[in-house]
């Protein structure tokens, strides 16, 4: 009985300490924004626009979950701009 209780407590503490997938994708998206800014300035605007697009798409689920609708609209608008650049 005591071992079951210990396992339940461990499972609960393990689950609360894990980072949520959308939070992880937001962190990766934030890092990609910095990298894509460097790429746009020093390498290629097309590659940089593609990286911007990926970083914004990775960040959107977090802001949907946290109900940051203004950020969702802004990132969606920036995705459209990136897609337009990639289609040129």
C-alpha cells in the first residue's frame, strides 16, 4: 500500500515538472526568431523568411492555449507575409 502511494506521488511530481509541448515549441520558436534575423541580414532573405515562418508556426499553439489572441493574430499576419515572400 505504501509503495503505491509513493509511486502516485512520484508520478504527480514528475508530470508537473515536465514542460508542456507548446511551451517547448514556443522556446524553440523564440530561438529560431533570433537565428532567422541573423540569416536575413547575413545569408539569404528567402531562407530567413522560411525560418521566420517556422518560428511563428511553432509559437502560435502556446498563445492559443494561453488565450493571447492579439499575439495569435499578429503571428498569423506575419506568417502570411513570410508565405508571400517565399512565393516570390
